[in-house]
C-alpha cells in the first residue's frame, strides 16, 4: 500500500557545499525537491535515500544533518482514502 502513495519517502539534508537547484531532478525516484534556509527536502519513492546519496557523492557533496522519513501505514491510508 505504501508504494502506491506518492512521495512516500522524504529525505532532508544540508549540503556540504554549493548545490544547483536542479541537481537532483533526474535522480530515480525523486518526485519533488525544495530548498529553504539551506536545507534541502527531497520527496519521492523507492530507495530514495540511496539514490540521493549516490547522486550527491558523484557531485562531491556530503549530505550533512541527513534525515529520512518513510511513510507509515496510517499516512498511506489517509492519502489513499482522502485523495480526490
């Protein structure tokens, strides 16, 4: 059920160096990115943390203060039953 919910994984981090706003746009599983006060939020699905970390490593950027939140069954239920 969780895999059917869009944006089931959220990864947040502060990059160790400059990072272009579109740097993670083509990463597999990424559905949205945003930056606020230097903190990146990446939403998506699948093995998102691995994909984001791999992309950052290729850019020689370390994800500092890394946080990963996986949707739980309650979130999936609410998303699926309240969707228009």
